[in-house]
């Protein structure tokens, strides 16, 4: 009886070792193919290797012998990342549309497996995982630098975003990439706004917004774009987001105010610039901008009053409003002139304004300062 039991156990152990070897062989087969993978070898041969590797790694991932192996997770992460990588290359070279749903699924699997690699207490394969991702991140980042140097700002933006997104596969935040993405986007947006290509400006700015939704500078860019396109609804949406993040951001109110000025939204411009000064009463740029805005608005009202019939009861009301605006503009511009005594344009506004208001002595004083600058 004991002899039969011994024979049975021996046979069982042999069978189990063969079974175990067979399951581990799936991991080995996947690893062997992945070691040959090089995206530079071309799309077709690379996809062949990856799909073969995926077949084996999927079997290894559901088997109890290998399912929790850090090595299995390393190769699983690399294989699924590689499939996304190849899909991206195929889309870029042939125009074939990437299956976004499948790519999202592969991304989720890759990130989950990379996470398992980093959770391994022994950290056996952490270095390999970092090398795999960092090599790609650095390559994409350098391509972004090259595109930026060549003034291909749209391509540079996409590449820096790519470097940022790839670093997240191992749960890293590549801040230099996000900063450079904003800088490239800013240059691209300026070019698009110059030729009034608002949709292109929105598209590239929103790409950067997706990776940096709490970056005030990115939000300000979006505000400027939508204001330039006279889309006040979206401009105010992003303004609300920015103010929720930083309610005491004087620059935000300043940018908003100057943009409203451009759109001839006079009341909103005054309100925004006034808020900037409420945060910082000595904010020189806001002093100048609000003072100049009130001065120009005063002239517009004065002109409108002059075009009316002298019997029109609205004419004296506009005249009074124009004078009130001029009186409110003077202290702002005078405060600015103290810190910027050689700003000829502001001195000329002050000289003309005091003359209009009947302050001949002040007007003459500013006139002398202007003449002194000419010498």
C-alpha cells in the first residue's frame, strides 16, 4: 500500500512539474519575443512580435503560477505599452485611425502592471521598468526640444505632452515636459491669434489644459483665446476655474480687463481692472490700463454728446459722465507717472486732461515735464 502511494505521489509530482514548466514557458516565450522588440525595426515586424508576445503573456497573466510574478507584470506592461506605441506610429505614418477604446484598455493594463512592478517589496524589476519608460520619455522630450528650436511649436507642444503622458505609465509627473508644453503652446497660440485661426488656437491650448488643468497660465491663455473669438461664455468659464484656484490673482483680473477693453466691453473692463487694484493698490500695470481706459472712454462719451442735438436731454448726462471718468482717471495715471516719470504718453494724457478740467497750473507742469524729456 505504501509502495503504491509512493508511486502515485512520484507520478503526481512529475505531472505537476511538467504542468508548472508549461505555464512558466508562456512567460518565457513572451519575454523572448519582447527582448527582440525594437520600434525602429518597422511597424509590421514589431506588431508581429508584440501580438505573439501578447498571446503568451495573457496566458501567463491568468495562471496562478505566474499571475503575481513581478517579472510577468514587467513584460505584460512593456508588451501592452508597445502595442499602444505601434498603434501611434501606424497612425502617424499611414493615417490609420487609432482605436481609442482599445488603446485606453491597453493603457489601463500597462499602468496596472507597471504599478505591480513598483509594489514588489524586493523591487527586482523596478530598474528595468524605469529604463524602458525613461528611454522613451527622454527621446520624445529631445524631439520636442528640436521642434521648438526649429519653431515648429505645434509639433513641439504635442511632443512635450507625449513625454509627460508616457512618464505617467510609471506614475511619474514630468514637470519639465508640462512646462515646455505650455511654452510651446503659448508660441503657437500667438501665431494662430495673429491670423485669427481661433479653432486651432483652442485645440492646442485645450491639449495642454488636459495635462495641466490647474495651471493659471494655461487658463489665462484659454481666456484670451475665447475673448479674442468673442466667446464670453467660455472665457468666463475658464475665468471662474482660475479664480477658484487663485482668487487673489491680480494678473488674472488684469488680463481679463485688457481683453475686455479690446472687445469694447467697457463696463466689464473697468470692473476687472478695479478688482486687480483692489488686490494690489500699487499695481502699476493696472493703474495705467484702467486710467487709460477711463480716459479713452471719457473721450468717446464726449464725442457722442457732441454729435447730439444740443436740445437732447441725454447730451448733458453724457458730458457729466465723461467728466466723472476723467476725474477718476487722473489719480490712477498720476500714481503711475510717479513710478514711471519718463512715460511721455502718460504725461501727455495728464497734460491734456488737466487742461480740459480747467487745472491750468497742473497742465502747465506736465507740459514742462514733457518738454524736458525732449531735450
